[in-house]
C-alpha cells in the first residue's frame, strides 16, 4: 500500500547487513523460459499497456506468459487465483484467470456509485491512494471511497464491501462510513483468520493512530467496540521526551502479530528522528494490540519504511523506503511479539523500489517503476541471494498495486 503522510511523494529502498552475501545483477530483456523446474507462482505486473503475467519456478526464474500484456480497464487491485479485480474511477471489474495464469475475459462490472457510501466520493486513485484490499481467503473485496469535500474539508470516508461469487459477480454487503473524518484510512491489514484488521487513520492533520475493524458475518466491516485508538508501544520515547509515535505503515503475520513502521509526532527536532520498526501482539481477549517494545530496542531502517512486506513464514520483514536520498530494500528478522532485529544491509542502494511481494517458496520480488526492472531474491532466515537471470526488464510498470504474486496451490 502506498500512503502520503507528509504530502511529499516518498521513494523506497532495499538493504542488507553483514550477514548477507554479495549480489550480482544481470539485466535481462525478458523472462527466461524454464521447463525443467516446477512452477510455484504467477507474478502479475500492471503496466500502461496491460497486465504482464509471469510463471515463476521453484528456482525463482520467470517465464512471460504468452499473450502478455493482457488488457484490462482500470488498475488491478486484487487476485484470488480465479479472478483479477480491477478498479477504475467509479467501476469495479472482475476478469477470469485462465489455467496458465493468463488474464481472460471480463466476468463482471459493478458501479460503486449505486451503493451506500458513494456520497463520500469515488474510486479515483488520485483521490483514494490507499485503493482497496482483498481478504486472505479471496472471498471479500474492500474498497475505500473518499474525496468528496465541503468547504475544503473531507465530508466522509467509506469502506464498501463486496463478496465475490463463484461466477465473478460482486455482491455489495455494506459500507462503513465515517462522517466528518479529516482524511482517509490506510488499507486494513487482516489477520490470517480474516476476523479483524488493523489500520492507521487520521483524526487530525498532525498525526495518525491505530484503529481496528471487525468483520461482520456477511463480510462487511464494522468498527471495533473497543481499542480504536491504541498506544503504539509501552515506552516508545527516549528519556525526558514527551513525544509519541504514530504508525506510517503496518503488515500482519499469520500468527496474530503486527509489524509497524513508527515515527515521532510533534517533535521539535529538525530533521526529525528517523522512523523505527515496532512489533505487536494481538490480545486474544480484547482484540487490541499490545507491545513491550521501547525506543531502545526498535530498529531504525536504512530506508524510510513506507512499504512493509511480510514473508509467508512470518520470519522475515522486507522494507522499502520513500526518500529521494534513500533507495533500495532492507530485510529484517521478524520475531513475533519480540523486537524486530536487523538482518541485511542495503540492497540495490541506487534503485527506487515501488512494490514488494513474496511467494511461498522463499522468493522476494522487488519492482522498480523508474528502472523498469523486476528483481527476484531467494530469501531465508540464513541467506539472501539474487536468483540467476534477475533483474527482468518490465517496461512502463505503475500502480498502487502494480505487483501481485499468487502462489500456486
């Protein structure tokens, strides 16, 4: 997900500490065919000409699927293995996914303005930079509407919910609307069971705080009865400081934990202290987030941590940044509720990274719009190395979710 917290468009970066090996990069004009190793995932990249689809093997090699790029309307925002979901200015569309991963014909089209929540705005990606999110089960699609203003202030923000039928049709199940909200919320981060989700929202222009959604039986979002605003950490601030931390971005693992990039609010220091990474556990009784992290044991990335991506194992956290002077990606050990610990030093320090994703076979994908290249790494808790043939040339990639990886079952 991409957010604009300070009003400045941020840029990302990738890195590795001394535990990691050296990396070589051999640009390739297109994905290399692989016929002897089993394929494990499909990799989808949004470009201005359509969606490029790659078949990924267990070794991390990519083969461009015949027919790429595939034409769609709007930008892709989710794929559940059977359908690709795209979002335009007012419409949501679904497209068939063929057995070989290719994007097929349009299956459905839904006008968001026909349903509750449309009074808050439309799906314009310029006005709605957080876009949408698909739950882990691939059954419910959530879309934020925002942008309608009165006297220069946002009138409301709404999260619409749509169930995805077996035919690809979208069934509206409800809208959670906040009237008078100063701004939009970040996309929900669902836990593995999809029963609740955490997010960051903006109660005022100077900071943002944690909130929690619960999911109703029909899939629609509801506000949690308790714990909407959660103290970020037990003692996040240095001694003699009255500042506090607020979340920039966050990502959940599959075991009830959350990694969050935190930055100080109302600091009088300039330049402000760099953001730090915090870990949280979900209280099973209250549903709230809890953390024993302090300012002293929260690591500081070498990049501005504006993109967080959790490995399926929950053991690695990839971070890409948004600062014109800090480019690349960095990988950390994620230790559940315990403090996050450094792992890699800076990877690709001269490359702006816009998207991160993982498959289920220890591959980390990093997409750069500016360089027009897709980098693939094999990343485990003991070794990180770039796969042979990486990076792959991808022309004119873009989008809030310009990279989606769908592991094969």
